[in-house]
């Protein structure tokens, strides 16, 4: 099997009648959600309060939870409650170019990987340029989840991956079977596309940024000179160079919340409880059926039951953490913490991450990139974004182009990312405020596997996350080829 490496072009220094842009801003700030069901107090203490029963409970209002809540509430007879730990979006999260800044806000939960120092021969270490050798692992904490803070790149993945999942006895997961759902959810406004693979009447806006620097076209031409095709990477031909496809509307971010929850805010059977941190899924140990959840809100513990189903969509780290706290996971690990094991499963054993390298910077002799300080001090660019939804502020995180590259088979920036001051000074300091572009190789099919375990039975305690980057030699060789 060939290995794949994704390369993204980051440009710049990542530090009368109302227009659609202004209407989008107004709508964003004044569209609210119905309150959660009325709280009923229990007479006998634990839990302190209880919600009336609902039909479906959705844990997490992220990308998955937002879509699930949208679909379930189409049935007016089903009452759906979504529990989300975070808050609604704000103007800052709406600005596409501000994506890198959001990693230091309350809209993310920052996990830390366990350190792995190099051995005496200089091998085996990772995250060595990061403070305490512990990488920052970002997860969204907002109504909309990580889609509120990510770089908005719309990428469905390789068709071969879906077919491989189906071959592993996962019916209905082949690319042919999932493609109609991608098409159904999409509202495509792309310029260059393969129309067969896109939808035009869905909830999720997909388009190209309305602004481009001269480097974007040079990036595409460079790809052609290297022998690659220009492709629509969300079609059946994804290997090649492309302009970034992004989830934008009128130049603003389109999160999962904005796409899938705001349109259903008036449905009488839809409820959203913000600032609600689920601490346990309550499971009947005899029948092994989940009956409800416990969660904390305003420093009080609540319980709510579900008559039909509980959907766990709390993210890469939140979901396995909740499963293990609730008694589902590796028997030896849970028993060592005193957790009653309801079902023994290999939860946390298959952790994978798309490791990347962010040090490939190239200076540009002309002022054609988007340097952060220059953009921030330009009132014309800000007004262009605010009024018209156009201009350089609309570039998603500064990412303009990407390429999916096949590497040969081999069998054998800043405080926001937690980089140490010494490394930052050595690698980046000479380039402050200069025009440059960055190419970021991303490992798409890692063979290394990490491990996720609990540190304690306290739901607020941080988990133990061993990423094990580059444990498999093929990952090292693939990344070197990508660079």
C-alpha cells in the first residue's frame, strides 16, 4: 500500500441596503437557541437535580452532534436534548484568518501529550521543540465543537479509506454508500469542481475563499510543472494540487452549529444545554443498556434519562474518556482505578494522529503575502470583510492551496503551538514581520498507534495521552519524503 502525505500552503505570518456580510454578522449574534427543559429539583440529594426524560440525548454539540441533532429533530414526536460544555460562537471565531489565534481561547480544550525523550542514540523522541516535550492537542469546546476553531478545510477523505472500513465488516460505510450523504449535506458554491460529487441544497456551505494572493496561482502552476494534475480533491480524483475548499458563507466561518443547529433553533422538540459537562453515562449493569447521563452545570450535578438512545459525540478525547469513566474499556486499566467494569473493550488502544511539520518557510521578495501585523493595521481590509465578506481576512487560517501527494512505498510556529522560546528564537526569529509562505507536510496514513488512558476517576482530571509519533519507521520515511 502506498503512503500519502498532504501538503498545505499557508500564506503570510500566521500571527441604504445591508450587504450579505453584515446580514450574516447580525444573524450570527442575534440568533439564539431555546432553553433546556425546565429543571425539577429532587427531594433526596443525589443527583441534586433532574431533567425530565427525553427521547434522545446527544453528548457534545460538535460536528457530529450538530448533524445528528438536526436529523433526529426532523421527527416532531422525538424530544432531543444536546448537552454541550462550551459556549456559542462570537465575532472572533467567525473571522477565517483568525483561526490560529483561537487555540489560546476558552473555545478550545488543550490536552497535553506525555513526553517521550530521545534515547541515548538520539532516536525515539517527539514533541522535542515543545515546552516540556509535551505537544498541545487541541479539541473544540463550543457549540459547534472543533469546527468553531479549525481551519475550515473541507476534505472528505480518500474513497479507498471508506471501502477499507466496509471491508472490515462495517456495512453501509463504502464510499459509494456514504457519498449521497455528503452530497445531501452540502451547499456547494465552488468555482472549479466535479459537479457529480457535490450537492447544492444542503445545510453546509462549501466554497473557495473570495480572496487570493498571487502565490496561490503560482502554487498550482508549480504542481503542474511537477507533473501533477489540478483536481477537485473531493471527487474520485484526489491526488494532485488544488485550491482549498472551505466551509465559508459570505466570507465568514460556517461551523457545524451555524450550518446544522441554527436552522432548527425554532423546532419545539430541540433543546440545547450549554456549559453542561457530562461526567458519566449511567448504564444498567444487568442489561448493559445506557439509561441516562450525569452532568455538571453551574456547579450542580444533574441527571437526565433517555427513553430511546444516547449518542456519544464528545470528540477524539472526550468520548473514550466518558466510556471508561462509565465502565466501558480495558478491564485491567479500569479495575486498577476502582471502576466497575460493565463491558471490556479496547477503548483508547487505536489512537492515531496526522502529525505534521511546520518549519518549511520560504521568503518572498515582494509584499504579496498576508503578514499578520500589516493586516491588523489595515482598516480597509477590516471594512471589506465586515461589510462585504471579502478581502484577506476571509482566507481560512491563511491556508490557500493544498496537495495530496503519493510518496514512494518504503517498507522499512509560535506560543499558540506551545513551542519553546529557544526553538522559536532559533528557527523563527529572523523571519518576524517578513513576507513568506509555509508548506506544511501532513502524514495522512500513520502506522504508529498511540494510547489513551485515564489518570484518575475524577472527570475533571486530564487523561494520559501517549501519542507515540513515529514509532513505526515507515512514518518517519514517509514524512522525510514529504518534506
